[in-house]
């Protein structure tokens, strides 16, 4: 395309479909993993995405220098390969008890529990299951999501965090250009973000997951805000690299928790829609973040835009703190999984106690009776003579 208006049409069509896989992907991960493993699973997915980002930053730059057309053809080929891979190898993960059309009506044998403030309406159970188009336009499902106050606050906090991350492609390259750094400097510095995530994300996830999720999200928000603030006095590539190291650590702390927490907010039959609603927060940040960062940099200078990032990070932390109880609360699925593990642990303890008692009983019997070899032959007389003495000794002890 060479016509700018056709290019805008192409970008618009691309934008419609580019993110449609993401809510389904996050719902599938939640479908196939138990609650206690979801943060690990989302962390692993984040590593995969950023591995692609780290490779694309280098390979894409080389391709763009020779031919943008070749870059677009290769990009189309990788996307098509991804679609074929899903089609041929990945089965449907929607649970049998959930309706196919995505409506909020559960099956007759399913019992829906309120989850962290998301209360089902009384009319939902009596309403017939709509068709696919009707389900798409089913406003009751969206009203239910919008009325889930804790989840909306959670999404608002994520909008603020995502606006900060958007400065890595918004205000950051502009700020580096202002101090005389070139495109190669920017590419190398930004690649550090993807490489850190590929190398450290799984380890960070292991450290973060056992701790209270609300505290980790609050700490991550403050760390991301402070990390971007470090760009304010930066003039050399390694100055900007230090900033990226700091806010990338915060990014790695929050990344495995965001979608895991959202999956606990969401009822199973609305999980895809909840994930889609959460994904909208990143889309909002994509629209607002770069434009706002560039405007602040132009009007207020580096300290204006990066000081604003610190304030936004503090705002996100305050929103997470406001709903800390809901973030840390277990939903019905998590409670059921925890109770199942406790029952299994209790059963294992009971089995161990039974085995121990059995071994003790056998040991006591062995103290009464010698083994078969000892009891054979001439030892039988000794056995008959010792047995009354054993009984008398035990009676005396009692």
C-alpha cells in the first residue's frame, strides 16, 4: 500500500483481528491449569511472547533495512503458521458444563456461586440460551461485568500500568532522540527488556506467586513508576538501560499475576469475556499512552513526562490497595481445589498413621513371639516357657 487512506483502512482491519486471539488464549490457559498453577502458566506464556519480541526487535530491524515488503511477507507467514498450528494441534478446552455460545446461562446441573462481588441476576437462570449472534449482543453479560466493581477497579489499575509500558514506544524513543541518541541505541536498549524477561521471568514468577498477590501488584506498580522516572536525568544509553532494568523487574512481577487474578474474578462461563474486557485496558493504553507521553515531553520536558509516570505508578498502586481483599480472596474454584488438596493430605496422613500403627503392632507381636526359625525344634520349649512370663510382665506394667 502506498495510499495513506488505504493504509489507514488496512491498519483498521488489522486492529480488529490482531488482538482477537488474546482473550481466547488467556481463557484456554485458565481452562487447562489448576488455580495454583495459573500464575506459572501465564508467566511461561509471557516468556514466549517476549522471546518473540526480543527476536523481532533484531530481525525486524535487519529486514526493514533491506525490504519492508519482505518484512510484511514474513510476518504474514509467521501469523499463518501460528493459525495452522492451532487448528491442527490444539483441541477445544471449553468445559463440557459450559454453554457453547458464551452466554451467561450455565447448564442445568451447574451451580453458580457469587465470585468476589459478581452476583448473578435472578433472571439469568430462567432465560433461554441465545444463539451465537444473540450471545454476541447479549448486553446482560456485559452489564454483569460492568457491575462487578472490584474487577472494574482492577482493570482501571491495569490501564494505568499499561500506559506506563506504552512509554517504552512513545516517550522513550523521543526522549533518547532529544539527547542525541540514534535508532540503533534505542533498539539495543529496548531489546534488553525482552531478553531480561526471557531469562528471568520464570524465576521471578516462582518468587512472586507464593506471596500475597495484592502486595506484589502494589510493589510492581511502584517499581514500574520509579523505573520510568529514572529516565528524567538520563543522557547516555546506559542511563536509559538502568531505567529499563528497574521497570522490567516490576513488569515481570505483575505479568503472571494480572491474568491469574482476572481468572479468579471471572465466573467460568464468562471467563473469555472477562479476559476480553481486561484486554481492552491494554488497547485503551495503546491509544492514550504514546500520544500523552509525547505531548507531555513536548510541553513539560523530560522531568514532566517521567515525573508523571511516577505519579501514574503510585495511582495504580493505590487502586490495587483499594481492592486488596478481593485480589487476595479465593473464588469457588480455588476453594474447591484447596479443599481437595487438604483432603488428599489428610488421607495421606491417615494412611501413614495406619501403617505406623500396623508396624507398631507387628513389632509388639514380634516381642511376644520369636520368628519361625527361633520357634522351630528345640526352641519350642523355650517359647512355651517364656510366653507366660511375657504376659505376666505386661499385666504388671498395666
